[in-house]
C-alpha cells in the first residue's frame, strides 16, 4: 500500500472476516485436504500424525458455522473504496474481523499466539 503511494496510487485494504464462499465451504476444504493428505509421503503423514489430520477436518467443519452469508457487506466496502472521494485505508468487514482479528493484530505477538 505504501509503496504504491509513490506512483500516485491510493490503496485501500479490505479485511473480511469469515464469509460463506467456496473458500470456506467445509466440504470443499475437507475434500482438498484429504486429496493432499493422500499425496504426501508417509514420513510427512507420520510427522503430522493422524490426530492432526482429524483435528484439521473437525476445524474445517466448524468454519462453516462461523461464516456470514451476507456478502453485500464486503461488496459495499469495495464499492465505497472504489467510488468514495476519500476512501478509508482499511475496511474490516464482519463482526469477527472487527471484534476479534483487528484487536488481535494490535496485541504483542506472544499474546496473540496465546489467544
């Protein structure tokens, strides 16, 4: 963002939380992870372990429950950033981005890791 200012380009950052898209679709995540898991070497699978694999699959299913289905929140921010005379530098979209990820980004790394 700052590098582009030299060229007269103003960049706005849109930081969405979890929204219901193909990226957060639990079935797609699970299918992709299973396909990758099957292709990695036995040594890699042993390093991560079966417990990691099962834990990841469980967390992928939980992501879908946290997703907001109202994508217009994101597109409204995009529209504002593109058409506003004075667009914001950052747009945090969704309750999780505003109440969890944004405050978390201000914490020291060790605290954020603990959270």
